């Protein structure tokens, strides 16, 4: 999987959180993990593995026996559901 | 203004909008063509060439207020931060509080109730240019008769509201949360920046047209020590809260 940001009106980061003003007019305040994921992405395609590495470096491995890449995929899918990122097969 | 009711309409507008009249108007950027005509045939024949047409003065005045507000907002879209808010100022210092919230939050009631102690800047839109609050002292829409279906457009003068020349500096941003069931003193909470941004954007006109709106709103919030939310039942109970905000003590 690879991901990239979609165009947004604005995004604002403070402490470990990001608020994103989406083109549909909604302002979404992202969780810490989603914020770090957003910050790891750009307008260019980024491999999910690279995002996963950033998240593990920042937060450590995910708990509950979950693989880091699976947790990353879930976060990326959630961001895509909110219209903030675009996904493609690697 | 056109139609048999044109003179009557002109007088009513001059009275209701007296705080907004420009002593030295330049070339207008917009014109609203208004037709007040009780003759239904004449009205129908000329409706297409007018922006607002009515047979009754009260209805025309009721429709005119939001029409003017919409034009003003559109004209300044992107250049000003324009909140759906009541704005009040300290008569001596000019420090101003912007009390924002959706329809029904009590903005007009607050303006009417507190605008005799504090200076009335607006009951509808608080426009911020840099750190300055620009007054929009439009008439207040008041239900003067419980049986009436239309509100009356009453001038701040008619309501005895307090006026000041300005300039007006932004001193506080307060989100209104009116709860008729709330008991006791108003409850004031501080919003963290992220929560404040969500609430501010929801009550900002044309925020999408602003350059980096989240950054601009965050900076505005930071400039006044953050955004607060007040839960209250009665407008009069907010006087000490607004006073504290304007004194910088809140």
C-alpha cells in the first residue's frame, strides 16, 4: 500500500495533534497516531512501510499482538475514509 | 427604493439602520433594488427587476437585514475573520469581547441586555481585521409582541444601547452555550486549541476563503489567551463574565 495526502484547505499542528480543514468544509482533529501518520505523508506517494517505520520510532510497536504494518494500514484506511489521504496498491 | 411604499421604506431604513449610515458614502459596491408596493399587480409586473419585493413594510424590513448582512459578508470574504457573533466593547478602553455561537445561542438577547453597560458593536457578525473588531451595529430583530409572527427591526438607538467611536481591540473570544436548564452562575471552561478551532470554524463565515484559516484562527485565539466556552441560562448572568474578559481577568 502507498498513500499520499489529498489537497486540504489548511492543516495546523500543535503539540502532538493536527487539525485538518478538509475540502468538504469539515475540520477534523486527528488522534496522536493519525496526526503522526498525516505528518509522515506528503503530496507525493509514500510507502506504508515507511510510514510504519516512523510510527514505530515515535510510539513504539503497537500493542495487542498487532503487526505494525497492519496497524499502519488501518490508520491509513481511516484517514482515507475521512477523505484526507489517497491510497494505492504498492 | 421603489413603489408606492418607497418613502415609508426609506424612513424605516434610516431609523433602523441609523448606526450603520455612512456620512460620506463613496460609490457603492452593491445596490439592492427594493420594491414596496401594496398593489399586487404592480408588484408582480416589476418583481423581476428588483432584489426584494414586498407588500408589507414589516416583511420587507425583516428580509432586508439578512440580505444586507449577506452582501457585507460576501464583500469581505477572505479578507476578514467574520464570526457569527455578538460583539460588545468596554466604553472606556475599547477592549472588545466576541461572543460566538449558532442561531439560538442568545446573541441578540445578549446584545440587548448587556449593550447598555457595554458598547454595542453587533448582534450578528463580528469582523476582525488584524486585532481590530469592526462594528456592524445593525438593527436588532426583536419579537415585540408574543402573538406576532415577525420580529421587528429595532435600532440600537431605540433600544437605548451604548455607542462608542472606537477603535475596538479584540480582548476575548467566548463560545456561547445557552442552556435554559442551567442553574447557578455561568460555567466558564477553557477550550484547548484544537477544540477551539473546530468551534471557531463552524461559526466563521467564508473561512475557506481565508488564507490558512486554521493558522489565522489559532493566532487570534492565542492573542486573547485562548477561547473560552460559557454555559449559561440568562443573558444578564453573563455581565460579570464579559466584564472580567474585558478587564483581562477572565
